[in-house]
C-alpha cells in the first residue's frame, strides 16, 4: 500500500463541508464531488461509527461494483476514518482472495480544520500501486469540485 495525502482550503465552515462531503443532507452533494472518480458514484449504508458502507458505481459494462468498507471513526465536523476491507462486484461482497488482499485494511481519512471561516480538508489515503497515478490525478480534481460546491 502507498500512502497519499491531499489538501484543499475551502471558504466555508467545517459543518457545511462535512455535510456536503458525506452527502448527509442530500446524497447528491456526495455524488457530485465523487463523480470525478466515476460518473455514477454513490454509497449505500450510513456514516455512523462502526457501520458498513458500500462505495459503488456502475462500470462500462453496466455492472455495479466498488468497495466494501466500515466507518472506523466519525467525529462530526472534525474527522472521519473509513477502512476498506472488501470489493463489491456483480452484486456480491468479496472479502477474501488475492484482489481483496491488495486493498485489505486500506484507510481513507478525512480531517477538517476550520480557522477564521476557512476550512482545510486533509485526505489521507492508502492505495495500491495500480491506482497511484489515477488517485494522484483524480483526487485533487474531486476536491476542487467539493470546494466549488461548498463555496456556492
């Protein structure tokens, strides 16, 4: 696993960014910023600590796929920790095998630090070698989209 970090400063309170980033008031805000990863990105489940959540989208063949994850920590407006522990493919959760082992116990953490009306969002993320270039290219664009949504 490779560790990556991305940061964005957004002229909005942490409460708004946390809400928009997770799609708490409206799932559409989550879907808008994550559309840069996959135009059909969404989630099934909830963001409560200890809960299972599926991060899914539809691929070019029309198959629903993505990650099986759990919310390790959720301190509203401050910190969210997601642990990815499986893959979702063709309607099934796959939690063991060589493909899963590459991702097993990978984390994606969001930290929100507000100062004088500007919030810095830091994303710390574990990824595989295969996805390194993709994440380095796509995550900053997704965070720019989040910034645009929150600053409207």
